[in-house]
C-alpha cells in the first residue's frame, strides 16, 4: 500500500513537473469550454424563442444541457487518455529506470497500481475542469446534482478502464509515440464498435456493441447506476491491470 | 554471500552467460572483468533479479533469485550500467523516492539521505534537477541511490565510467571503504582498477568463466616467467647499453634481457628468468663487480592487462568502451 502511494506520488510529480499536465488541462478546458458555451447559447436561444411564441415547455437543465454534454466529455476523454498513459512504462524502459523499479523490493502490481492511480488522478483533474463549468449552472439554475454525480462516477469508471488499457499498451514498447498511437487506435475502436448495432442485430454485432466502452456510459449519463454497466467497467479495469501485470512479468522472460 | 552455480542466461539467439560458477565471501570486493559483450551486465542483472536465469542457480545471502526475489532485492544495492535517474526530479527528491522504494521512512530516511549526500560528494547538487547534471555527477547520484538503504550486497556495473581522474580515485576509495560491511561486485574495463580496488577477480569471456582467483594469486599464477627490473647507473654517463646487456645475460639463470629505458646516466633493464632459477645476489654482484651502481632491483609483477590477454586468448582488451549500451527490459 505504501509502495503504491510512493509510485503514485512520483508519477504525479512527473506529470506536474513537466508541461504534460498543464497542456492537457488547458486543451481539455478549451475544448470542453467550447462545447459548454455552445450548448448553453443554444439552450438560452431556444428558451427565448419559445417565450416569444408564447409556448411553455418545461425547460430542463439536466436533460437538455448536462446529459448531452457529459456524453461529449466521455468522447473527448478518449482523445486524452493516450496522452496520459503513453509514457507510463515506455519512458521507464527507454531511460533504463525500469531497472531501478524492477530491482527494488516492490511488487510489480504495486508499481502498476501506483502508475494507474496517478493517471486516474490526472484524468479526474481534467474532469474537475468540466465540473467548474457546470458550477455556473448551479449559480443560475437548479439542476439536480445527483444524476450529475452518477455521471461523473461513470466518467471515472470509463476513464479507469481506458487508462488500464493504455497502461498495458505502454508496457509493450519503449517508444512513447508508438504506445500513444496504439492506445489511441484502441480507444477509437472501442468507441465506434457500438455503431455496428445500428444496422446489424446478429449475435456478433451485439457482442461487439457490448464491448463498446461508450454504450455502458449511457445509463450513468441518465443518472442511473446500472449494475450491469458497473460490472462491465470494473471487470474491464481488473482485466486491464491483470494483463499489464502479466506483460511486465513476461518482459523479463522474453528479453 | 553470493553463490552462483552453473548459471546460464540465453537471449533469443545468443547465450550471454554460459555455465558460470563462482562464489563471493561476505565483506569481499570482487572485480568482474571481461571484454565488451562478455556477459558482465547480464550476470549482474540475474543477481539483481532483473532477469531470470535460463539454467543454474544464483543465491544472494542465502536467498534464491528465482524463489525469493523480494528478500534478495531487499539486500541488494544496484548501480546499473547507465544510472537509473529521472531527469525531472531533484537530487534529494530522487534519493527520497528510492529510499522509500527500498523500505526506508521518517527520520531514518532523512539520516541516510544526508549520509549518502556527503559520502558520494553530491551535497553541492542537492536541489539541482537530475537531467541537468553532468555525466560524473549522474554517476555519483547513481552510486548514492545504490547505497541509500545500506544493503549487504552492492552490485556496481562500471561505477567509475565517465568520472574524472580525481573522482575515480575518490570513488575507488569510497568503494574500498564500503567493503567490510558490504559485499561488493563491480564490473570494469579498467584493469588497474581491479588491481587497486579488488581482492578477488572474476574474469569472463564470451559468457564463459576464464579465471577466478585472488588478484595476488592470479598475478603470481600467470607469472611462469619471472621478471626483475634492474636500474643501473654508470656515474659518468658513459655506460654502454650493449655491454651491460651482455654482462647481465651471462649471469646463470637469466633467460633474456630487455632494455626498457635509458635516461640521463641510468639504464633500466628487464631481466627475465625461469621461476626460481636466478639468485638475485648473483645479479647484484655481477653489476657491482663490473663497477656500476645498482640503483634498483625489484620484481616486476605482470599487469592484469597481460594476464587478461593471456587468459582471453590475446584478444584486444576491452579498454575502449563503447557508449552506454542499449537498455533492454
Ligand atoms: N536484451 C538482450 N537481448 C539479446 N541479447 C542481449 C541482450 N542483452 C545483452 N545481449 C547479448 O548478450 C551478450 C552479453 O552482453 P552483456 O551486456 O552482458 O555484456 P557486458 O559484459 O556487460 O559488455 P560491456 O562491457 O559492453 O558492458 C552480448 O553478446 C549481447 O549482445
Ligand atoms: Mg555491461
């Protein structure tokens, strides 16, 4: 446990000592800010139009702004995950510091968990940026906070799964760029898999759609914790970290 | 303290280490000597549990590297070929991190950090970023992280590579002073380093053990031919080199006389004899009898370089070191 924290602290230090963390935060903030104010502008416009026409339709912040925006966050997140995970192991292998970690009295799994937690914390910082924007809604309206909290849990779980996959891919190479590109490919693939269910309803299509990480976020976005989806994410995280551990072990036997 | 039996390590195509056996007693300093690609780094990586052996066993402090790697790792300090530094960390921050990894904490950790800062002469770069240190300082920080947890066994892969001559001496002194409490294995290309620093030497070549012995024995063993260095002065400077040589050659037991050096009025010769054949008194009397001054007469020990060449089949000794070889994991 102590070792996990030691590794995690060191990784966070690296993220925040170099421009990586700030660059990601800025980029994420700008991109999401754009989505947010766009959606808000549209919402306000629509409200005024309806008032002019004398119609009254229940305006719901949760349904009309928060939910679609959160789905956007889950997709934008896909693009940032590779940039967070690509260096985790690739860099240690390239610079030789892996030799320090591997010859210290710590377990592989402690190293992996420490790195994964650090990545998750950085990802959570990105999410915090989006939460700041939603804060405005609380100033001017009365959205329900509970579905929002559930949605953030969903985002964290989805992020955790993709970060675990990214961590695994980072153990396979000593080249950060390769690790990043491969993780990006996998993330995109896990996103678009869902599309097959649009035109195909055979069993294989259902399986593919099931594997799509994004579909499992829908229930969370609605503010519902569906145990099926929860289990999907948790199993995914476990499997991702498990193959990372196997990969680290096999590195020694293969080299 | 360290016991290696029939150790073999194969990579995909190469056999880097081939059935090596040796053992190291507690408190000894052992030099690991061999040309490039001999398998030194590979052997060290097996001892530090970084790589598993393909066959054979390696034990450190009684613990097998395969069966109880954590116990082994706890007792080992390791300086890899290229110091494992994080460029974005400061010196003290890094030592703190490594200390925690090795299981230190609190006041004890602070104490050890202070100690290694002084011991490895890195107090003046305490707060500098590791990425901005010069090669020599990187090496010293690498050494500092290896001894931070006061390990029983130190494994140092070319600890003096890249240091300036003053630093090399200081580092050798440091390593020597660490012996006793610590058992040390160091690899090197610099032969005098082994002669100066180590008590025992293990020579490997192409993955095979070429020799293992104490430095003194090894020097003696390969000295089937004994040589004496003789310095003769003629006083007025009119000494004839050829005359002296032929005089020396007539002394019973002398096999060959090689003229080594001549400066001012002094001549230096190397007199080679079969072991135990020559009476040094005869030599001294012959010189003095001819009216010359005998300035010096001493046994010339064969340098490790020559021993090395002899044992490894007259290949070029590995003195020219290629740049830090690639790290593979
Ligand atoms: N990861 C690896 N994969 C395949 N072969 C390797 C690997 N590491 C080392 N080798 C090979 O194993 C042999 C021994 O290498 P090793 O690094 O142990 O030599 P060394 O004695 O440390 O040499 P040097 O003096 O250059 O440091 C070499 O032939 C090398 O090419
Ligand atoms: Mg080497």
